[in-house]
């Protein structure tokens, strides 16, 4: 069974559909990408899924470093690494998916309509 997913306090339909598709036991609503990453890193939440554009590179870089240093996985919703090169735009246009384990499970649950927008 899936534990909890982390999401922002403000959600749109697309984002809600992505969370619902994971069929979490519970959903933790909390603001701030860093806060979400800490809850994933410390095991309070199983995944941080933000299936919409909205976060920026400066929102995710520190949380990604922590999750990856502890052995977790941090990608966009397509499973691609988030790039921080000087030549890339600041928004994370393809969302965020982070988990300490079972990242592939969460990736497989992203709704087809979101996966096809790439």
C-alpha cells in the first residue's frame, strides 16, 4: 500500500488527478518545496509529486541534494533529471517527483494525459 503523498496547499485539477492516481492512504498539504522534500527525506511522506509547472530551480535544488544524498530519487514527472545548467530556464516546466524508494511506482501512476503533454 502507498503511504502519504505530499502536495501544495493550492492545487489545480491536473495536479489533484496525479495525486489521486497514486491512491495514497493520506495526503499531507504543506507549502514550500523544501518542506515537502524534508518530509520525504525523513520518512514522514513517501513521495513529493507536483505534476504541474510552478516550482523554480531555486525551490528544488537544496531539497533534491538532500534526497539524493540520502539515496532517494528526484526527477521531473517524466523521470528525467532536473537540469540546473546556466542555459536552462528557471521554471521546472515538467513538474517534480521525489521519493526515497518506489520512485518507479509513482512515475508509473502519472496519468496519461499528463505524460502526453511533453
